[in-house]
C-alpha cells in the first residue's frame, strides 16, 4: 500500500509545507513512493487570497524586494536544508521598491508551487483536487479518510495537513443582530469578509456608508469603491470622482489608518536582535506552572526589546540627538527592569527630545483624550496626522522607526512559541508593521479632500435606530456628532474561531475532540503542528498550520533575512511528517 498525504489548502502555507517536504525528502524519506493530494477549490500556489483572478487595482502592502517564499541564512534554528530562492522582485524583474498588484504575487506563488513539485523525487506523485474537504475521519492509530465535496468516496491518507488559511465565519451575536436589523428595515449590512469577495455593488452611489475598521480591508474597500467605479487621480494627485462613489464615513478603535509602510531601506549596523525577548525568555515563560499573562509577563519584555532596537539605531545613526555614550546607556538599559521608573529616568536623561523617545502606549492610542471642536476640525486633524505619518515614515532621519519594525518582526518570530496570547498583539503588529503603501495613504488624503472619505475618529460606536430604521455612528473624537446611514460595512476579516467557522472540516474536527483556545484557535503542538485532542494529546496523523491555529505567524511568506517563523514551522512539520511516513513504510515492508 503506497503511503499517502493529503494537504488541505493549496495556498501559500500549503505551498510552503510542500516546499519543505521536497527539501527534506532526500534526507528523511529517500526514494520511497508517496502520493500527495492537494485539496483546494482555488488554484495551487495563490489559493483564495492570492489568486491571480482578482482586480488589478488591489496591491500587496509589501514592496517586491520584501517578499520571499524561500529559506535563507537567517532561518534558525532550521533542521532541514536551506534552499534559497528569488524574491518576488528578482523573479518578476520588478523594481524592488515597487508595490506589486496581488495578481503578480499570485503568479509568483504559482511558480513557487511548480518548483516545489518539480523538486520532489520521481517516486512522489502530486494530485490536485479542485474542491473542498468536508471532514476527516479515522482512528488515531490508522489511516485517515478525507471526505471531499462532490465525491462519494474519501481520499485515504496516512497523514493529513490542514493549511486552510483565512476562512469565512458565521456572524457573532452583535453582527447577527445588525444583519437582522438591516433585513427588517431594508438596509445594507456587509459583515466581516475578504473585501475582494464582498458584493460591493449593493452600496449605492452618492449615499453615506458607515465603515467600521481602518486597516487593510478598508484600504481595499476604498480602492474598489473609487477607482473601481471609474474614479481617477490627476497629475496633481487630486481625485477626480466618477459620480458612482458612495460617501465613506470611516472610524475604528484607534480612529486612524495603519501606519504607512516605511519608504526607505536600511543602512548601517542592524540592532542585534533578539536581545531581551529571545529563546531564553520564551523558555522561562513556558516553564512557569501557570500560563503567562500577556500584559503582566510578556508585554514588558516586548516593550524593552522594541526600545532596545529603537535606541540602538538612534545612538548609532543619530548620535547628535543623544546625551550619553552608547556603551554606558546600553549597560544601564540592560540592568533596568522593563517598564521601571529607573528605565524611564535613564531614557529621559539620555535622549533630550521627547520626540526621539519611544512611547508605545501613545503610539497605540494616538487620539486618546483628543477632542475636536467641530466636524471640519476633525477632518483637518486626521489629514494632518496622516500627512505627518507619511512624512516621518519616508524620512531616514527617523530610521529608529525602521529599527522598531525589525524589532517587531523579531518579536513575532519568538511569540509564536507561546501559542494563543489573545488578539491584541496581532492587531498591534498589523498596525505598526503591516500597514498600507505610502501611495495608498496619499490617495486617502485626496479622497478626504474630495469629500468621498470622511473621518469619524476613535472609539466608533454604531447603533441600530429602530424608530427611524437607520444606522447611526459616532466617535469619541467628536462628542455629540452622529452620522446617519442606510449602509454599514465591517471592514475586517472574520475572526478565525472554531466555534463560528463556516468550514465544515474544522467544525467537525472541533466536535470530534480537537482542542481550541479561549479565543477559538485550533490548538497544535508548537514543536511540529500536530493537532492536540482533548485527553489524548497531539494526534500522530493530523497536522495544522496557519491563522486558524495556535501556530499562527505574521504570514505564509516573509521579508528576506528576518528568520520568518512560518518557514521554521513548515520545516518542523515536514520533517515530523516524513519521519512518520518513513517509519510507517518500514513497518509495512
């Protein structure tokens, strides 16, 4: 009986796992036979999110030189072989500073998939099934059956890997109430969704639309409802409406968009990371008898790590803005407890200008306590904030921001070992490190000046007014101002919870005993991605990686030279899988 692996989800995470199977097969599996089945209704490589058949108006939020699917010398610890490959820029012949459209990334991912298949031994076959997987059955000690939509017989598998990526979800109680309200009053309610798949044609031209969410989903929405409806930008950068646009009233918890991508490259010495939040600190946290509390035990270490990255760059690249020598500062910084008065006093005495000090709390709450006297003042204030952010993120005089960005990537590479630490950290990471390209924020400013986008500010609240049959939105930044609209858009992806997933596969796994965290993530063994079951531990034949699991990471592809956790996770899972299959084949022979 030929061994068989089923990979459910053929997007970038499934492709990355396949690449690691190919890289490790010679060492761990030799020339034995193996059938690999890829199950996904979307094309292999790009999958749903990065499929090539989507609007060319939608861009990546990374520069072409900052996107790779390949391991490199920074990938540590990595038991498998490093197999370098081209970045998107190198492969496509693009300017490295260019922000490509998503179709270009889809083509790159398709090529990576093809290369991974070609790198497999000739004794390995790959079969693609363009459909959905519905459930997995079978005993822990025996072959698994993967049931597919539209097929009466299952795929037999000695091992199953779930790399299903971002998933649709049933509405949470608040969204369900809003949807019911909208249906009863003939309104429009678009719940959290992948924006490229939302039916935006329901939003009428010229009418107000409340948008809750100011991250990347909003940027996609903004593009599709403006340029996507025939609008354009003139040579002067101003927006030329087509007349088909709705009027977007946008707000969020912070009330501001994610920070612009940094518009310059690194020069000089990089901060030696990790320093205060590395493997040693993670081991200590994991060794505690009770799970660490994020705010009490984890965040202070992260804050000190990011501060170290910030001040290392400030002292090395901009010494005139410091008052002491770096060795003296570094020694005292290392000795001070995270978040202590001693640390604050050291920074205040060593960095004269408060603008040059790192204040992550103020960074995370830019509009906290800010009240605007009028609606127009709020619009002017937000335009000023966005303009200042663009100026700073494109000015090497503030290169400590790029150092903090590198620090955040380093932290993300470590924090994945801690499993589910709640949602705040992932949101903060996206706000700081995964914002839109600078040109998108310049377009946002132009749309604001044209009156197509209007700002609601921080702590937005949306009420369903039963008496008048409309949505009403308000924010803390302008007390007393309420916007009335017949349409509400939730500009964010659905939360990846097992309890509300629309994936029958994951729902069945959960019902059959797979563990979930309090936040609804599928619990997997951090060592190799095996699915953990109640009372039984890691399943020997079922694996999962990706945003629906506790092995979630910053992305399935990565910035070169940053020791991306996804690559390490893929490698560990592939090696465990191949060793299991090798031992199984020896038993059968």
